[in-house]
C-alpha cells in the first residue's frame, strides 16, 4: 500500500517520448486475469475503505484505515464477489455471483446474492436466504435499494411466486445479521423499481405494463398510495426512476429518449414534470451520485474524460477544485464519505496504469492507495489519445487510439493495426485503461477504438443515428476509422485485423463479410451473427409485447417488416464473402448472446471452405469472468493475430 502523495507522483511523470524504444512486456496474465482491485467502498465516516483485491489466486476483502493500515479480513474467492458496499461502520455487503441450475427450469442462471460481513465478529450472513415465497428462478437477489436509518435493516426487491404464471415483485426488509426477509411492500409482475426514504416512506414505485403499453409511478408520500404519474400508449418506458432530489422536493427521472441518462427530469409530488437543468445540460450524463437511499447529490457527464456537477454549491466548488488539481487526468469518483469530506478516486493519465487515491475536499490532500494493475508498469503502457475523423457522410466520429508501448512520434508509421469496435452497442470507449487494447499495444500494435454512431456518450442524436444501422452506417464508421489511419500513414494496410466482443464481435464479422479486402484477420468474441435469431430469442425471452423487445426492434429491425434487411446484414448469411481467417470465442453459458450464434457462424464458414476456429468455454458466460478462461482466450487471440499480421 503506497502512502505517497499522488501530487508528487504527478509532477515526476516524464514525457512519453523519453521512454525506451523497447518497452518491457509483462506476462499475458497481467492483462488477462482480473484486475487487482475489483471493488472499493468507503465507510460513512470516511475512516475506513473496503477493497476486494486479487492476491495470487484469491479474492481477499481488505480493510484500510489510517490508524491500522491495510488488514486482510476474509477470502471471498468462493463467493465470486466483485462488488462491496459499506452501509455501516461495522458491516460491509458483498455481492457474489455464480452460475447455477434450478430444478424444473431450463438452462442456467447468473445468480447474484448479497452477503453481509460483520467486521467485529467476522460472520457472514446471506441476505434473503430462506425467505418464504421467493420465485426460484431469479438472478438478481443481490440488489439493495435502501437502508432504514437508525437500524441495521436494508430493503431488497425480489420476485415472489412459485410459477411463471403467478410471479410478482415485492420489497423485503432484511436485517444484516439475519438471513430471512419480511415483505415490506408488495408490487406486481410489472414493477420495475422502488424508491424508499430512510424512515420507510415509499417515495416511488415504477411500473411498466407491457400488455397495455402503460407506464406509471406510484407514491405513498404524504399518506396512502396514489398514482403520481402515468403515460398510456407507450411501448417502452419513457423514463427511468433514478432517485430523490437532495432537498426531497421531487423525484429525479431520466428521459430514455436521450443519450445515457440523457436529460434529467424532475417530477414533484403534485405530479408536475419539469426539465432539470444542472448547468451542463448539453452534455449527456454518464451516471448520478446518490447515497444508499438514492438521494441524488450530483452527476457525472459522459465524454472522453468525465466531468462533474454537484447540486450543493459549496460541494461543487470543492469538486471543481479537485478536477483542476488533476487536470489532464481521467478522474473517476468511486465512493465517498457521508459528508463528502473524503473521496476515493481512480485516476488515469494516459501513460500509466490506473491508480486509486483518496482526496480530502477540505485540505485538498491527495493520498495514493495502489495501482489497479501493479503488474503493468508505466513503461509498458501504450499512450492513450483521443482523436476524431470524418465518416463518409461527413459525421464526426470520436475515437480512442492506443499507441504501441515505447513508440515515439518518429516511429508511429506503417504499424500493424487492430481496430476494436466496442460492445453494447449503446456504450462508448473513452480515455481509460482498456486491458485488451493495452495488451496488444504492449506487443507492438496500434489499436483504434471507434465510437461509431449508435454509441452513447456523445448525445442522443448521435446515439439514435444507429437505430436500424447494424451492418450499415455503424459499420461504415468503423471502416472509415481504419481507412483514416491508413491514409494518414499510421497503419499498414497489409497488416490489419478487426477484433470485437459482443456487438463488437458482430462488427468484426460484418467487417470480414462486407469489407473483406480490408482485413487480414477477424476475431469475434461472443458475437451476434444472425439478426433474425437474435430477434427470435429476445421475443421468446421477454415476450412480443415487452418494451425490451420493442427496444431491440428499434435497434436491429422488426422481423415482420424488415426480414430481408436483417438477413442481408447477418454475417452468417455471407460466409462465402470472407477472405480473412476467423477466430471465434464464446462461453457455452452465455445468456446475453447464446453460443448458438458462434456455432452457426462456424458451420457456415466451414461449408464455404473458409478458415475458421471456434474456442468454446463450457463453464463461462458472455464476459468470460473466469481469470483462467480470459487468459486462455487472450493467448488464443494473441497467437492468432501474431500469426496473421505480426507485431514487434
């Protein structure tokens, strides 16, 4: 644990061009394994910090304090814990995940659970375990929506009922030192979210009635339950319930028609809607900052680097002073004390692996905690830079470039290049340490991460411009990004590969199918390959009248009216067009993009006589969360790319 002031670390950073031409190469496991720091939370007083950290092959819960330093508390490896929260000074809650099967239900579930751990007696309590009437086949039992003030009780939503026909939603009250929960409030099968004040008042319940296309928000503020807001003839929820305004005068909602959290909306308890203008309204929102009972303190704006706005003017001034001190860094606010005097930050300057630090808003003291990836030294990190380029129709496309580690302006030409479209597709790449991009940059490749239209983070118009453009203009934006780097002399046109995960995997295969002369190899991890198959699965999973299915019809098309276009833009139907070899990687237990997509793609390419390899992980899902599996996948990608376009 470092106790050096980060301020001093900042000023000793030398320009990138001073680094040696031959950068050190950390072992593949330094990238492929889970990051050393998995999750960080600060206690309400700010005197303690809980961390889930990877030590060897174990996930350990550490508690840090100024008085005692770092203390390892318990091994969390078997829990697969990747999230921690400090609701009280003596209790932490860990959210654990595992894939499991439930008798009588098809397939496996990515099951989550909340486990309370008491720091004084070091005892675990799995919350909601043994609670009567819980629906057996549900995955989200680790969700917590609030805590009752002056108690050790938290509020947790869960499905009730024994069959699909009688399932509904309820909010349970659970003590941190007991397993079983008691019903606190009842919802129905259409209930999406809850908002409860610290005294137990139900401030809001959000419902979406799929079959009647009705959206409603109910409240018990001021007495009995009443309908606060409703909208009819809406196939998708128009808003998302986010929290309560810091002065408790109104609910804060997000407009789903905007980018990310888009434009915030206030709904007062008389049912009046108003636009919430928090000072930077033209920027799309990345997230909001709210406490354990969803009281909203401020917002983070999306972009290549985060920026912030807080509602309390005094706190906002302190945060802006912090950002001025860390100018040039990408600064993520991770957690904070109840009074915001202490904040945990993750900072990245584009030249080193990310660091966790604390910041005191009163004294402006910065204290270093540790690197997120201590096995990757600064000299091994490829410089990260943001760029823009014009698409063929004139739209400006933002992108992230990661240069080969150790390269200089003089050596950045004619480089072997990977273009890596992100997943989502409503996500975006920004100025952060990307483990996959950094691995390949360390091995001598230029990596381009285009934020094609349809990406979030750059405004609602830019995001909605991707609707119906899978394999169309979204793919053109990817193609144009690589071509811009080739035309500028940075990329070697004879040594290019397209690599992607999830939607990015679809884009990689679309590149191989629709622009076969551009790429020397194609790597697709957990890819969508057949848009008709995807639409069928979404309809079966959620129902033809669900807002989720409506969302995907907007994104990829409606099989009833757009079948020809959807088939034409499905890479599985264009196997004969491929000229580059293809590597497919997929988890057998993927519930987001079923393994069937890769299996169909492999068979189609084999029938067309093309070069294809499929690596299947039988006990992993969409994100390859197992460190060994991820390292094996990275090794396979590295070998494949090296064989076809070479590196250093």
